[in-house]
C-alpha cells in the first residue's frame, strides 16, 4: 500500500522513513535557516515578578480580582467554619455537615462580593487616573469610594451605600499605601 503512494522509483515516503529511522520528522531547510530573534531573559530574580503599578489594565484587573476573590473565599470560609463549630451538631456527621454548610454559605458569598467591588475599583481607578492625569493615593480613595457605592447603589436606603463606600475607600486606600510603600 505504501509503495503505491510513494514518489520516485523506490516507492517509499520520505517523511515516513525519516520518522521510522530517527523517531522524528526533520524540519524543512527553510525553517532551519530562518534567523531567530534572541529572547530577552531576566537578568535577576527581581525581574521575574510583576511590578505593582506598572501593569496594564487587563493584567491588573485579572490579578486583583483573583486575589480578592481568593482572600474573600478563604476568610468567608473561615468565618463560616467558626459559625459551624459554634452551632455544632448532635452526632459527628451532623457536626461536620454544619461546618461544611456554613463554610459553603459564607465563603463564596464574601468571595463574590469582594471580587465585584474590586472589579469596580480597578475600573474607576484607571478612569480617575486617566481623567486627572496623575497617579497618586487620591485615585485609590476615590475609586474605592465609587466602587463600594456602585456595588450597593440598588439599596433602598443611602445607609448601606455610605457604609460600603466608606469601607471600600478605607480598604483600597490602605492596600494602595502598602503597595506604594513596598511593604509587601
């Protein structure tokens, strides 16, 4: 069968015979001789890590949302575990069920909430930085306040809007201070 498909008088396939004899297929000559650009490799370990405020919008958004979702999930799960331990159960199976139910109730709720507020924060931060033309701690405070307020804007009262706005303003200003100071 292969002899009838092959080219030339011998009737063998060049690629197939190359593969069978060497375990791989040779690259065509044009690909072997193509000039390649040298990849810039980091010269030190410090260059391997992302710089805090030099990130692009998408990278910053993805990284920030992932970090706050994970932190919210862990802290909410821990709080739920404490409530489940406090509630207890009549048997060991009911005790474990109580702890797991509480963890799965509070963990994802806090994770989702913190991720959404962070998404609003990053968007407002970049918008405020663009409009003001400056990159200073005032951007973080304003973006945090707007992000928290936007999260609770559908509330029936202004009190939850004010609470979330103030809390996220303080939180994101603190995170901005810590990142700018190089404390972490």
